[in-house]
C-alpha cells in the first residue's frame, strides 16, 4: 500500500485541464440546462443510464460527465441506480436480444412523465451492429425515444446538449 501511495505522489496529476474556450462553452450550456431543469422539474434531473448491449464507448463519455472537468452535478444532473427514481433514461448500444426484456422492464418501472434518450450511433439506429441474430437494432425498436444523440461515441458536450434538448424540447415527456 505504501508503495502505491509513493507512486501516486511521484506521478502527480496526469490529466489535462480543459481549454478555457471549452470550459466556457460547458458553463454556458450547463447554465441553460440548469434553468431548463428548474423550470421543468423544480428540482434536479435524475437519470438512469441503461446499457442495452453497447461496446462501452458511450459509457466512458457518460462517466466523463461526472468527472471533475465536466461535473454535471453542478448543473443539477444526478445519476441513480434505480429506474423508480429516474426522470430520464439514457440508453446506450443496440438492443441485444438478451437485453430486450430488461430494457422494457426498466422503461415500465420509470414513473411518468419519463424521457428517453438514445445515445450514440448504436442507440440511434443500431450503428455498425445493425439488426442481426443477436441485435434488434436501435432503442426505438423496443421503447419510444424522445431524443437521439448521434456519434460514435458522442462527446460529453454533445451529451449535455442532448440532455438539454430532451428537457427543453419535450414539456411533458411520455406519460405511458
């Protein structure tokens, strides 16, 4: 353990801060997102992220939203492990046949009004996997989708913009 701590202190911080222009863009978008969340929910936005069979590229970018550079919590965006507390489902990957039932159950467990965002090219239309013996294709083949965020994988800024579009553009979401 001591050896690991010494290595950490010797190495120091190896991540690079965001360029000032990118930081300003994120702050501006985050402020708009925070205002939209307050207007729509009168509190924070709670998101349940669901991996429906992806390669995990989109998940890495979603996790980046929570790192110290993007810090989506400062804008009122929180992630939850339970769909029962979620306002939005952030779904990645083409829906594998093994995940179809789990995705439907997660959707059904989310209380109305609920928003569904398909993340990445695979979530939008099946991406490079398409429809096959193992994949049903995009998320909309299984559950209704409100907003699509294309990209392979989409950047954290694109994710924030897509979440803003979902919150701002759909006043009541899906009530079913």
